[in-house]
C-alpha cells in the first residue's frame, strides 16, 4: 500500500491464522533496529513474521516502513520456494539495506 511509510503484506495475518485455527510463532522487529533505516532517517515502522508453530514454514509477513514492498518481495519468494525461516535468518544480505533486517526479524522467532 502506498502510504507514508509504505505498508506491505504477504500470507496470513495473526487474525487470519487464529480464525483458521493455525498455531503460529510471531517475530517482531522495530524498523529502527535495521541499520539502513538510520542512514536514511526513515526509522518509523516495524516488521512482523508468522512462522508455523510446528514447523519452520513462513506463513505471513507484514512490514510498515521504508522499502516495505521490496523487502516483502524477498519474503514472498522464500514462501513460494518453501524455504524455512532459517534460510532468511542465516542469509548474508547486502549491507546496508532494509532487507538486511530480515536476519534480525527471523532471529526473533520463538523456539518450538
């Protein structure tokens, strides 16, 4: 959504997962924790990911912040490829970029 800052989402939201009876683990990261946000002074917003409670499958992602659409495309590709969240958590992503924040976000996924 072209708001300021932009909003992007792919997959399930927490409410949709609850409604469907799907148990999830939720990870959150404030945009200010992403180094690129500080270099551009665009520190408003957050990232949130939903991971299946009984597997490492990514079920949803939302980002409210600068470059949200670009970062969402990375997560969408991972979802379509069936990549576990650990693939994004452990990836070395170019620095400084907003997508680099995915490492921090997916490091916040609670253990099973």
